[in-house]
C-alpha cells in the first residue's frame, strides 16, 4: 500500500505521540469513515498498538496503522501538515477522489 506522510506531518505526529506517552508499539491510525459533506471523511488518531488485520506501514520511524476498509480509499494519498494565516493542521491530497468539500476533510469517489 502506498500512503505518504510528508516530513512535516511525521514530525507533528511524533511530537503528539511523545506528549501522550504512547509506547514503541504505538502509532498513527489513518482511516476513512462514511460521513462528511462529500460522502467520506478522513480521521487521524494515535493508538497504543495496531489492531488485528491492520496494515502497518513504517514511515520515517513512525508506525502508521490502516484498516482493511480504509486501505482501498487511501492508496496514493499524501498527508501533510500545513501552517497558514488561517491556522494549522493536516491536509490530504487524494488522487483517487472524484471531488471534495471546501474544507478538504471529506471527499467522494
């Protein structure tokens, strides 16, 4: 599976994992859930360990967990962390999305 996190995204997630006291088996869960104004929405969570059936991707020393349902929608997605005048946060670039909402947190396939 091809899921890319930029160096900025990895740095921010590692800071958060460290502040939460997550151990070495922990990592970032990237998933897709039904909902949002366009049909599907992205979600990021930190977890202590992967779940059964997860695809575990090692990216710059960060463990990334992806469940089987989300995998089909996250192929080729780039997760970035941006800072602007309007604030900071994670963004998703999905080459498979047929459309997205104005806020960029939900998409259609």
